[in-house]
C-alpha cells in the first residue's frame, strides 16, 4: 500500500509540473511567433518555398493569416532547414524588432498591405484534407508559399528596419 501511494504521488507531481494553465496555453497559441512551417524544398534563387498554416474563424481569413505568417516567419523567426534546403536565419535579428518598429510593421502587415508584395506564389484555392482542418474556434489552413526573400531583405534594409549583412557585428 505504501509503495502504491508513493507511485501515485510521484505520478501526480510529474504530471502537474509539466502542465500549463489555460491562460499560458492561450498566450502561446496566440503568440505572434507561433508559426507552423514545413519546408517544401529549395526554391529559385532569392526565394524560400515552404508550407505555412494560419488560423481564423473563416477559411478565407485563415488563408490571409497564413500569408502574413509566412512573411513574418522570414522577418522575425527564420525558416528551418529541410528537404534539401538549408536553414535561413531571421532577417531582423534584433530582439523585439516587432515592438521596436511597431508603426512600420502595423502598416506593413495590415490586410492588403505591403507584405503581399513578397508572396510570389501560393495555393490560393480553398484547401481541403489535411490542409483545412476544423479546430475549436475556427479553421487551421495550410498553404504552400514562395516568398521573395532577397527582395524582402533588401527592402527592410533600405527602410532601416534590418541591418545589412555587410554591416558587421
């Protein structure tokens, strides 16, 4: 009986230590850095090709969110490697760049904003199967995108948002 009690107690301690509160899970889920990305392969020179997911109550808005997430991942988080493509670091390596340049990025990412200039190809058709999942509160939609990465970097450097690669440390 004593052994059973010790096993039960240790199981409860381990389980509760790894648990997150609902508020913590919601904050993580709603984080602006919570992008789901799967590299599809090597793109043409100056581009990145990957699949990205977006969430919203409506499918069409989730597609728009996925496009924003694709560009934001290039700017703030970087693209992981895979399928023959090397990992790519974030364009803005400055900590809290999104908050530091909030006015710029609010305009940049507004619906129909400048971010669309860098989304070259997408699977704009309404996704189906595993690329369109009904989740609590709406839809999770995955689209394949080609981002004009070099153009995005060049423009952010010209606007003074990102440091040039030859600027040194």
